[in-house]
């Protein structure tokens, strides 16, 4: 006869005690007289046999506790300790960022991931204090300054779009121009950073600095999506800049790259017109056949002015 009941291994000993200590049935009961002896005997014997067979192997069925010093427990403890240490570090920096600035530098130089974690979790007020201190103290460790602009600032800009963000860019550009270039590269390529931050920064600097900025941007290879995301910023810096062949070719190549996808984009039409007007004076590019094609497919209010500028351009060439 097959097993009638299957009990959890941890309960088998208790079930065995219940079966062996159960009271004897009433032999005068009419149903017991007819069926009871055989059924009770068979059932009890089989269940006792099943339990007795399983008991020797019960320890194999039970889950063996994981050793205290197992690799998995060690890993969990390391993670837990590391998180606890970071929470304590975060609290120290949050409560006293200037007094603990040297401690902040030391810890971040030992672990670059702290730049990102701090930028994600420190209060805006604390970040503002740290940035102000960084830009007002020129003797700060150069490796820290590099990583601060590489990791900390981009991470903070992803979570914050405010006057503080603009102030950080202005100070970074003025105080650490070498560190600002890779920061600009990150800002213009990272689609998670609001493009309005760069727009406002460009509006805050003069035409000479805008020319240098568009030159720096021209060293960055952009995808069509990245170019379109920053097209108004690029237009703003470009329209006031002093043009040269590097800038003109960069603008043209990106206009050609995005001509079809941006046929209805007003900002694209505005940049195309600015390029054609500049080219009338400079005549630095020689790819006018392709320019005519992107003008023809353009569907913005700037199409007609672009056509007129292109006719003048062809007349001058």
C-alpha cells in the first residue's frame, strides 16, 4: 500500500508519539467490528514503518545551518560593514563638510565610488558648501579636483537643476579650465543631465568665452541624438562666436547628420540659417550640394530664408 500521508520531516517525531500513544478504539462499536481491526492495524503499521524508515535520515532532510564563517556570510558582513561605514561617513560630511574636508578628500581618494554616492545623497546645502570651498581653495589635491569634476559634479547635475548648478559650472569654468573640458564632454553627451544647465551657462559667458566653448564642443564627436539634445546650446554659442574652418565644418557635418530627422525642428532650422549666413562671408565649406538637399526637405519657417541665403552663397562661390 502506498503512503497515505506525508508529514513534514520536522514533525515526524511528534506524529510518531501521537500514533503510539493513541487510545485503543471501542471494540463494541458496530463499524469497528466490521472494518476496524484490519484497517487500524494496517494503517498504524504502515505509518510507523514509514516514520521509522525516515527517522534515521531525518538529519539529511533538515536544512543544515550555514557555517558562521562561510564565504557567503563573510560577503554579507563585508557589505553590511561597508554600508554602515558609509552611513557614518555621510553623516560626518553632512554635519560638518568644511571642518571634515581633509577627511573627505582622504576617503574619496581611496575610493572613487564615494564621489558618486555623496553627490547622490548629500543635501543640496551641503553640496553648495563643498563646491564653494573647492573653488575658493586653490591648493586642493589635483587628483581630487580631477575626480571631483569627473564623478561628483555630473552626478549632482543629474539630480539638480537650479541656480546652484549654474553657479557650479561658472566657478568650475573660471577656476579649473583643464578640469572643465572633460566635465563639458560629460554634460553634453549624458542625456540624463538637463540641457538647460548648459544653455544657461552659455548665456552667462561673453562672446570670447563662447567662441572657446564652441571650439571645445567641436572636439567632441556627437551622435545625432546628442546633437539634437544640445542643438539650442550649440546654436547660442555658435551665433556669437568668431567662426573658423574647424567650427564651420563641425556645424555642417552635424547639420547633414540630422537633416532628415530634424526637418520639422525649429531649432535646427535656426542653426542652419545661421550657418548659411556665416558661410556667405567665409566661404569655407565646399559641400554645397548636400546643403541644398537638407534645405529642400526642411519644413520649418526658416526654409525660405535658408533658400535665399543659399542662393546668395552660390552666387558668391
